[in-house]
C-alpha cells in the first residue's frame, strides 16, 4: 500500500519511523511518503491560506495550492501502481490476447476534520484494502470546501473525524489513520492472532482486562480463574468481563449488538 500525507508540519509525522509502522516501511510493506504542502506554493512567503469569504475569524487553506499538491501525489501513485500489462499470446504469436480485466487501483482521499464522519475500526479495515491513501491535513479553519467537492468526481473522498473534540489540525488524525490501517496490512503484525480478540473487533465488544506476572502486585491478586488452567472457565470469565465492561463504558455499542449473535456466541463459550 502507498500512503501520502500532505501537511505544513511534516515533522509531526516523524513518529511513523518508529515501532511497527517504521518496520513495515523498512520491510517494504508500506510505502509512506510525507510531503510539505508549502512545496506547491509559488510566492515568496509560501502562502497556503487566505481570509474566509463571508467574513469570520481565522484563515482558510487555499484550494489552488491543495489542487496542485493533490494532483501531483495522485499522479505519482498512479505511476507506482500501473494497470496489469497484457500477457503474451499463449501460442507465442504476436496477436494481442484479450486484455485481462485489471481491477483499477483504489485510491482514497482522506480529509481529517472535526466536521467529518467518525473514523472507526470498520473504516480502517475497509481502507486496508486500498492501493493508495492520501491524507490531506488541514490547519487553521480548514481547507476550502471545493477541494473535497472537486476530487469527489474522480475518486473516493472521506472527510473523517477522530471524535467529538477539536484538534489544531489533521496531523494527529493522520497518525491515527496510518497506524490503524498499517497494522492490518498482511505481514505487519507478527502474530495475526493478536488482531482477533481486540476491542472493536468482530464481537462488537470491548476487550476483557488482561494480567501478567507477578501474581500479586501492590496487594492486588490476579483473578483466580486465570491461574486455574481451566480453559473453558477462562473463556467464560473473559466473555463476561467483556460484556460487563462494554455495558458500563459503551452502552452505545451494546445497543448495536445483535441479540441472536450474542446468544450464539454465549452458547459457544
Ligand atoms: N482536525 C481537527 N479536529 C479534528 C478531529 N476531531 N478529527 C479529525 N481531524 C481533526
């Protein structure tokens, strides 16, 4: 997968050299490029913003600068993932065989904004199947609305929000999206089993609490069932904990659960 991040603060994304995402980049599993939006400005001050039409506080990012930058990174992504070349004719003749039905690469433009749709694990899973993600990090009062409108004609565009609070710009959201998506790419997480039971997974529940050594710490003992060696009891306890935690902390998630699927899962434990 290729990911391009456009920002006026490229250094914000330096953390993506670290840990699993950094290793995925070095291993060639993720082609991540961070670009300085100001490289597409033409004036002496490298201006990316201007005052809002209609008045009001703050500045708005100019669509012409964003348009040039996005056109360039999208074109570079297209060159990096060309359509499949036609295979030679099976009999060795020069006659061109019917062109293979090459699926066209899936490119997605993501614009982090507090007024976007909520970014979720389901969205991360969907985006992990794309060929190129482009993250356009706005600052100030945001990016001129014509940018998203323009690219919606040519590719998939999602304006996304991390949650109901306001950040100073899209860079932190870009970090979140890259990490949430990259860890789902094949080969990035050494043990894919660790993706199965985590919070916001298929069960629609938060994860149960976890413990390790020492068995007693600060006067607090690990729940006895976990040291019993009874796998059936451990599975039942973990599911009860996940259900109780979700009910207490995220009643909205409980409301979305399918009661029949819940019963089935409980019979299976
Ligand atoms: N930019 C500013 N606030 C944001 C938020 N809550 N989510 C995503 N991008 C943002």
